């Protein structure tokens, strides 16, 4: 089975989508069939409401459409279908969570534009050495519509942007933690770009003995609600142990996950994709240490609940490696480095950012920057205009981004910046964050070996902590909401 994976460089997360094991995505509505759930609710839903989430409603019609789509995708993946009542409940749980995320995006003015989605598609295609057309063909071979795939990707991007806004700033990594990481793990990890890293000695073939470079996991989560009593926690622990006994005895892991997991990957049979080993939370790495492909972990607990993991993929890294941009213009080509050095050309730049919003279209944002650029051409000061117009956190600093190392900004921004000579100002440049005017102030060449190692150490520590932090934030978001689940009243929440 061919896997499609993309590392989102802006967020340091890895989004891995397995063709044939694709995460649940809305599909085109089909003709509603007359099949009833095997365990019909005792009271008919005469009002057509499946759930109320704060002030918004999820209808039975929407639920039925999504349930049929989920069933079709599980069958496509050869994952045993739960009974229809269970499947409807699982689908509704996911719809409730997506609705909460949508509402929070509106509250925080987080807008997913077509540019965001296009960038994600291009990144996925590039990471898998495919054109966008080839990616589309691969997706459609699995019976998924391209529109459904894009909608699912849009939801992933929305959650990523929400995470950047609400979670990332809560993760603080101290210099002392970086120092400790470099002492304990720095020698065993590839912290420098490929050409600088000495070749590795051949590893023993046993996956259980050799440290893997990539890891693919299946996941079953029994979630513990915020504020749960000791009795509730004990009951949920027993439920996790029962599920663990079922999968250990040979029952299909993906089928159990689809029917019983509270995790976001449940409707994907629990498949969380494949990532570099350092991209998984520490708890997951420790729980699977020494396991071979096909092995199942013990039950373990985190702040979010009880987890069961299955090792789906284990092996050496065969994907793209971290490297300097391969196609920078001649003016910023990386110079040859003497032995023991890592020479990098840095750019000192500043920018003005205008973000599209619900009241400002892409074109209006671009036109606003065109007007700002005209004022710059007539002699107005860049820093003062940045303070007045930029919507980036650097606005009070006159838009100053400091010295930027290759790979530190998103590709569209970096490519436009690299084309500028010191003193030049770009035309409006679009990225997934909005529209930018960029000015290059200066360039310099430095030996960045120590800095790069520390930067990579921070990235790895961030990757390990961000997913648990995101889970905690989503749990808090749900705990603070008003939820009336008419399929499962025990799930109801009152503010």
C-alpha cells in the first residue's frame, strides 16, 4: 500500500494520509437508503436534530450522509464495519468535534483560504514525488472524490491554524532542555543536513533491536472527560483493558478502533499515519519501544485518557531528509564549507502582512498592499507603514523579522525574498498566512552548525509536546461547550 505523507514545515507537524487508509472525509451525498440502525432509538427524532452544539444544530440528514460516507470508506479499507447504531454514534462524535473547531475558528477569526488548501496539496504531492494530477489520480483510485479529499484537507488545515493560534505559544522549551537533549540524544539523531552528516554504519536487521527512523501507529483511545470522578476513571480503565484483551486475542485492531475508539483517527481504523520517530509524543515512543511490526502495546494513561497502540510500520527513513533549499537563486547560493563547518547565507528582512478575513477578500488584501507599496515608492518609511498596516506580531518592530536562515519561512515567502537584492521591495506575495510586502535589508554568511543543531533540537522537542498539548486543548474546548447529543445523552455537556 502506498502512503502519502507531508511534513507541515510551518507547524512542525506531520500529516500522513494513507491511500486506502484515508481519514474519514465528507463525500458527495448519495441517495438515502431505507436501512435503519440495528438498535433504533427509543424515541423518534421528529424535529430532525441529531445534536446541538452551542447554538448550532447537526441534523439527522447531515448525520445520515456522513454515516454512509464513513461506511463506504471503511469497506474500501477492508475494515470491519461496526453495527450501524455504533457507526452513527462515532460519526456524530466526529461531527460534534468538527463543529466545535469551526465555531472556534470563527471566534478567533481563523480563515482557511483556497491558498492554504492549494499549498497543502502541493506539499503532499511534492513530498511523495508526484504532480498534483498524479496525486488526484491516486486519491480517486481509492474510490474517494477529489472534492471530498479537499474538504478533509481543509479541516486538517483549519485545525493546524487553530493549533498555531491557541496552543503553540503555550509550549515553552528552555535552553537547559535543549542542552539536556543534545547531551542525551544529539549523537544518535541526524541533526545536521545530509551532506554534513557522516554515513551511518549498517544496522542489524532486527527491528526490535535497531532504533527505527520512522514509525507508523494504530491508536485506540478511551477518553477520560475533564473533571471525571475516581469511579469514572476506574470504569474507563476497565473498558480500555477489555478492548486491549480483545485486540491481543486476535480481534481486528482497525475494526475495534472504528467501533470503540474515542480518538480522532477512529473512523480511519485508528491509523495515525507514519512519521519520523522524533515526531511522535514521548509517551508513544516509550510505549512502543522494543516492539516489532504487528505488536500491540500495553494500556497506558495520559492526561487525555487511556491509550492502546499497534505498530503498523517500523523501519529506516526512506522519505525526504532535512536539507537546505536546493534551488535558491545565485545571489543566495550556499557557499562551500571547509571541513567541520556549515556555512549558511542568512537574510535580514522585514515585511508587511495583510490577512484576508470574512470582511476582506484575497483581492482586497492584495490591493491594499499595492497601495502601501505605492506609498513606499514615493518615499514613505517602511517601518512606519508596517506599524500602521501590518497584521503580523512584528508590526510594533516595523515588520522586522531579524536574520532568517533558509527553511525558516514558508517556501513562497522565501522564494520571493531570495529574488530581492538588499534594499529592494517585493510585489505583493501570497502565502497561506495572507499577502506580504517583503524588503531585504542585508545578507551575511555564517557558520551555523551549533545553531542548526539547537534549532533541530527545539523542533524535535516541540513535535513531541505539541500533540498532547493539542489534545488537552480540544478536550478543554469540548468541556466548556454546550452539547446536547440526542443519540447518546450520556455525552451531553452543560455550561
